[in-house]
C-alpha cells in the first residue's frame, strides 16, 4: 500500500467495527474487534475492542507494537511475564515476540495498537498453537 500523500483524519463517526478480522469469525473466548484504522507504508494504527472475559490466542507479529490502553484492564502475557494494562498505560512489544492478551476487567476494554515496520511490510501476524 502506498503511504498517504497528505495528512489523514479518521473521525470516530467514520470508523467501522470488524469482529475477529484475522480469524474470519467470532469464537467464544476469542471475541475481539478492530475499528477502521490508518495504514501507511511503515505503520498501522487502529483501535481494538475486547469484550469482558475475552482474549486472544498466542500471536507472533513481525512488527514492533506499541499498545496504549484506553479503557478497561487487559493482561498481556509475553516472555513468561504477565503485565496488566490499565487506562493510560503504555506497552512496547518487540517484533517477533510471542504474546497473548485477556480482558481481566469488569467491562469491555479498548486499546490503541500501533504496529511499526520491521523486516517486511505489510507486517505478518501468525497465530501460534495454544
């Protein structure tokens, strides 16, 4: 994809929610959604929603990630550590680092995900066994 040639403003009212776009459909325990984001040649930015009690399978992504927690509490498991993000917490995940996440709060959780270019672009996400 070519990088936008001018600044791009994506209004909240124009964002659309897709459920489990990478897996093709909702699966109990793995329900999560992604709002329309912005993609350039070196980064991807979007907002994810994670309903109460839901999580992800183990994932490895070949891009660096920065996660900014907007609402709720999400536990990230990576490298043998469990890290709980609360609103306004920031997490950096190096490229090719396996991780998974789980909504451990009492409400739906929302977080901003920024993936930055690593070895390839667009970056490749891999769902691991687990």
